[in-house]
C-alpha cells in the first residue's frame, strides 16, 4: 500500500491539473491584422460628420447613429430652453450608417437620414501613418440622392488627409461636390475643403472640431461648424456635439446652414464589430 501512495498522488495531481486546464478559457487570439487593432488617436471613422482615415478591417463592419435635435439653443429665453430640456424634447434629424471592409484599405458604406436622403460611399486608403507614411491619405467617392436616392443625384469626389501628432490628429478634406445645387439656376457644383481635428485628452476622452468652408461654386448659406466631446468605451464611441446645422452627408454639408446664430445639440453613437 505504501508503494502505491506516490502513484496515487501523481494520478491525483494529473487529474487536478487536467480539470483546471479544461476550466480555464482559451487565450484570446492575437490580432494579426493591424486594421483590427485599436488606433488610440482615431477611435471612430468620422469626426462629427466629416470622415477620418481610420481603416475598417477587411471582412469587418461598423455601425453609426447620428442624431441632431432641431430646436435652436437660442430660441426663446432660458426658461423656454430649460422647459424643453435644452432642445431634447424637440424633433430630430436621425441618420443610420453601415460600413464594411471590402478588402485591406478599402471600405464601402451607406448612410440614410430621416429626411430620406441616402448617401452611398467608398473610401480607399493610399497612405497610412501607422505603416510609416508621412500622412494618412484616402480617396473618397460618394453617390447621394433625395427621396431614397430617386431625386437630385449628386456625387462627391476628393481626398481625406490626416496627420498624427503626439496627442491629436489634424484633417483636411478637399472635395468637389458635383451637382450640389438642387435647382437649375446658378452654379451647379461646389468646391469645399473640410478642416477638422481630434484631440486626445486622456486614454478614452477626446475633443472634436470640424469646419467645412466652401471655396467656389454653389454657395447658398453659412458654412457648417461643429464641436464635440467624445468618449470611447471598448468598441463603442459616444459623442455629444453642438453644430450650426444638421448635415451628416457630404451633399448636406456642401449646402451649408442658414446662419451662425442658431446652434443645435446632437450626438453620435458608433460601434465597431471587432
């Protein structure tokens, strides 16, 4: 019996270690695709409405909700604003967006707003700072139309440029909006240059700003301007923004806003599925 004791102890240890091994979850797979890894300076594919150079991982997808309340913050007195919960009780222009990584560096997507505007877009990465390039550079092409893409067809063609610094990313968007004018009178196209930045305040909090001035062509209103604060939580990005307009497609942005006197609350919620 004493001779069997070491054997029994060894068998018990082997059984215990095997059971513990079965109880432990397997290690998470190592992400070999660099596009599937978090970019701490670019947590989302857009600023407030303008695009960034963040790449969608091939075969993966992302979803975004945009929400712009339609009551101006300066409408009425402070009591009226407080009674309407700073505009939260008002109606809203809502957008839903889905994007997909078709191949490494190439993404396509669709964005629909509650006024029945649809924008289909594709974006291809030409240069990437994460791969050692001097800047980020994407080619962007869109097709947009009113009434579920059945009226007023228009297209954007241009570039998205980005430059990483230690705590921020700076953006420029030279774009030509073809057939931006919904009427037959006047200039039919618009040249605009979007400008934006995202400043990282901490590990997960950001300040965002964007401006979309028109340089030539159809110029019906004031330029759209937005500022926001954003927080990243895992694969989600939650953004609270203030804008002088409701535009979330490039066609809407190119037509601008009524003036700089009215400002509106809004938010974006984005989710990466990887």
